[in-house]
C-alpha cells in the first residue's frame, strides 16, 4: 500500500474512533461527572434487568395519577454507575411544571447522616469523642432532669453524651413539643433553639430508651462549636465541596430557585384526599432569613439533588472515599452504619432495623416488610424523601418527592420500592 493511501486510511480510522468515542458507545455512567452520568450503560451491564426496572415507574405513577403524590425522582446506581434515573409527575402542580432530573428537594432528616459524618471528621482529628458529655461543649446541659409520667422530675442518672444525641437515646424532647412550649421557631439560629431545649426535662433517663427527636440538632451545634464554623460552612468545606456536591446547601441561591420543587401536604383521606401547597418552609429556603442550619433536618434540612446526594451515598458505600477524595475513614463509616441501640424498641423505625449514627441499619431480613440485605443502611425525610445503600449488592437507591403527611400513600412507600429494586437484580 502506498504511503499516502496508508495516511488516508489511518485518518479514516482515527475519525471513526473519535466519532465512536463521542457517541459514548460503551462509556460507563460514572457518578463522578454529570456528563458521564447522563450517557448511562444498559442496566444489564450492571447486573440489573431493564425489563424489571421498567416496573418501577408504572407502580409509582399510580399514586401520582390518584393525586396522592405530586411527583418523584428516582435514581438507582450499581457498581458506582447509574442504571436508572427517572423523573415523574409535577414539581409544581398548579403551574404544570414537571419534575426534572436536576430538580432540588428539601431533604429534611436525610441531613442526619451528613451531620454524623461531620461529627466523625472531628473525631478523627482528635477534637471530640462520642463518649464526651454534651455539657463539655454546651454547659446548659450540665444538670439535666428527667420528667416522670406524673409530671414530677428527678435528676438524670448521668450526663448525656454525643453518642446519645446521635442515636436518639438522650431523652431530648421530640418534635412533638411543638413551637410554642419552648418558644422555638425556624427564624432563630439552631444554637438558640438547642439552648431552649436544655431548659426542658429529658423524656427518659439517658441511654435507656429510643425516641426520635431533636438529638442530632444538638450534635450539629457541637460541630459548630468545636470547628468554629457554621454548620453550612463546615458542610461546604469538608463534605460538599470535596465531593463535588455543588447543588447542596441549607439554602437555595436565587439563580437556582426555579429548580426547587414545590412542597405539598396531603389533606383528607381516601377519595377525599388532595394535595395542598404547603407553607411550611415553602419560601424560607430561597428568601431567608437564612440563619438556621439544623443538623437534624429541622427547618427542612439541606436542599439537594438526586445526583449530589448519590455522591454522598457513594462516599459511604466506598468506605469514606470517592474519586480519590477521602472524607472519613473506613472505620468511621463502620461506626456510623453499625447499630448502637441493641434491643431497645425503635418506634418509627421499620421492623428488622437498628439505629446507627443518624440512620437505620437492616439487621434481620425476616422482620422487614420488604426485601433487603443485612447491613443495608439509609434513612428518609419528612417530605417523602428516601435513600438506602446496600454494600453487599454495591447498590445505591434514592427516591425524592416533596410531600408532607404521606400516610395516604400506598403503592410508593419505601418497602414497595425496595421490592421492585431488588426484584430487578439479576
């Protein structure tokens, strides 16, 4: 073959190679960049069935069509690659604005695992211990008393610890105390809210029971005190920034406000059920006052996207590291995702689960109403957000919505989604 013919042929092959690369023929859907995530491999390459994943949207659509849920965004990833990302329904029902793949959601209590991670960062730096009494950092908790059933009080048997507040075993009053009793509102800094809580009796002796409540809000304030940064600043500098979570913050800048999904509340039951726009934190996330950074999710918690939260979840799945950036050690992840509650009854936690640091952990598959692997961990948020990480299956699942009062929802509750996802594994 003549030299110039070889050159033309080489150029042709080079052109074809560039075109094939641009088309992303076999490019994996890494969660490390948005571009790669959008290309996406066929689920079969990740050990999932496309046909069975196709069952998810119709099941969830039933509640959207029935007017029980405004919309959903569902992300499923395996082996660090996206296998399924689907937006359904409405971000704003009245204005017919659909949920998009980059929509932003108030995460509420899905902020708790982030606060636990922040706490472990400080622990690894030798700046605190889980056994430290809370009063070491917030002296107002020094002489706590416990309320008896008859309304009388007795001294606490011991100091409450950082571990207690992270595991909801401190006895700190629950969300049921309302806004009027301690004078709590969403316009005060969390440090002031926690100071008010310290004036109230504990609901039980420390470590003797589990009760979901303001405990992790206390841990968030300790992070602020120890680090000398607001929780927003600490999250951004030590977690969100390093992980590339550019859409995650306690508040939404004006240029992203159009992406924030409208929050609804379920009103009525059965055929009378309807969705009403909620005024709870409806505009606070954009308009302010932007002073309360609640580590437990109070005030709506952080706002995030499915893509961003998947990066946080994959960091935990990978033992504290993602894309070469280490946030916490493998041992710290093991501490977060181990059950710390022993045989204590866990009201409000799905049967078969224990409670770690800011999240639940599946311990007994025979008791859970859905399907899952022992060691799977995750949690949900008040506005019908939900995630889990399954290390055994190398799996991350995130389902987001913005619905308060979701008791009327039937087909799209977490255990139904779990069964659909696990049913798609090959």
